[in-house]
C-alpha cells in the first residue's frame, strides 16, 4: 500500500506540514544518532577491548554541547509549532463568515445573506471563518486537506478558518463518533472562482447562465425544456428531487431524481429509462467532468430548488440523514407514505398523520414519540410555518405503494 499524503490546500496547512516534517526529521535524526552511538559504544567498550573501566569525571565541552544542542532543537520545534498554531487560530478580521451547524448526521452552512446549503461553497483566495456549533451531540469538523479539525459542541461556539489556494473539491468529515450514521456524515468544500461564488450566492445556483450555455452547446435543449413544456425528452424544470417513473421489466419503479440519478441520466441514459420516452444519447465520451458538474449544479440548484423547496429544506436541515423518502429505514420512520398514515405512538395511542400531527412531530418530537424508535430527533422549533408547510407538502408528494 502506498501512503497517500493529501496535498496541503492552504498556506496555514503548509506550515502545519512544515512543523510536522521538522519534528519528524529531528526525531528521526536523534534516533539514528543515538542508535549508532550505542552500537559504537558496545563495540568500543567491550571488555575484550577495554578491560579496565576508567572513571572519567567532568567535561565542560560535553556539558555545554548536551545542554545547548537540545535547547536549540526544542526551542526550534516549539517555535515552528507555535507559529503554525497561531496561523491556524488567527482568522483575519475581514474573513467571510459562515455559520456551521453540525447535527446527526449532516452539516449545514449558513451564509451572511441567509443562504443555506449542505455543501460549503467558498471563493478561492479568500479567508473564510467558520463559526461552529452543534444542534445535538459532539461532532468534529475535519477538512484533511486544510489540516483543520475542530470540535462542534452543543451550546457553545467554536471556530476555524482557512483560505483555500486552489479551486477544487475537498472532503469534509466528522471526526468525532456521533452515532449510527457517523461514517456518512460527509460533505465537501467546493472552492470556486470569486465570480462563480458571487453568482452562486446571489442567484441560488452556480453559474446559471454558463450552465444554460452548456445545455445549449451539448444540444440538450433540442430535446429538453427548462420551462415545463414537453419535447422529445421530459422537461428539466424542477427535476431535482422529483420522483421519476423508470422502466423496469414490464412495469415501472420510482426513483427520486437526486444528484446521482441526474449524473447517471446524462452518462448512462439507457440504464434508467424514463417511462414513456425513447432513449437519449449518452454523453459519457464527450462530456468533461467539469462541464458535467456545472450542469448538475445547475439542475440541483436555483430554480429547480425553489420548486422542491420542501425537499431542499429537509436536506439542509439534515432530516434526510435520519428519514428516507423511499420506504427504507434509517434512524427514523420513512417519509414515504407518511401523510395520512396511522401512527402508533409510544403510549399505545393511534393517531392519523395529518398536517397538525406532522407539524408537531417536527417542532416538538418528544411529544409525539413514535413507538419503537429512540428519542434522538432534535426539536426543530426554529422553523417557521412556511418552512414546515413546505416540508409537509413534500411528504405528501411521497405516497405509499409507488415502488
Ligand atoms: Cu458527527
């Protein structure tokens, strides 16, 4: 196995690496020096060569050397450690601020203009300060490429900062075991150009014009509309999060159009054919990854998102890390078919999941404990009526028996 070293993505990360290499280098040199010295002593002072033990006392030069050299080395390591620690902890005052909320099992990033997302978009070459907290238990925000790792603590604010030097996508992990889906508490930092970031944060989508340009260039618009009208292919308006009927043997099955689905629809259209349509050409060979990402970002953002506000809210609030929309069980009951369904509560009573019940279940989950589940759902009392309604509307759009 070859060890992979993730290239440092910030100047501060490069200093952390420097400190690490310095301490490692000094330790390795001392190890080699002491080992060789010991071997030499064993050889040199073997009793065959050195039958008479000598009593040597006092050597000013040796004492100076073994005091000064270690002091210099230790101070050097301390200096390097201290300055790189300072670089990691001193966020510039003019840094862009993003609020980070960790919860089981997702990250929410909230920008100064109120925009929320579950992926951290930031402009390149701009300092970003993250003010972090947790909505439930301890988590730890970890970006290996930036060498930052900071606990998020309920009821307390912690911070971290970075200034990315290169555009690209960097992993975010949770580094504090936080329950069942801990390993899936993943996201990314998307470092984009200043212009692209501006467009993303203002329009709600990453580079709409550019993406529409791409849809035209690749000929997608010849078969797909963005305004709801049907052409040779289904409209792409509001496609994100929609349920799609996919041909399966003689019948159809339902797939929710998430990011992966959209990617597959473009790269391997034959694998999942939308019922009622002829096939579509594959773009696997001709579309570079960056164009694909721009199109996906467009299809999953902005206008498309507004049409499926309920779903995107639930994504941003982390509901979908505990609740599925396809009937499978995660940590909580699935949302599929939940609306109008009979629910058995912990005390044995039965209720029908109408709007009032669902709203209460979201805002005050302890009051409506469903039988057979752990009381791990955090209260969402901060959501306004409109947001709750949007979520419930989305649940209503997931009727049972559409597999
Ligand atoms: Cu976690």
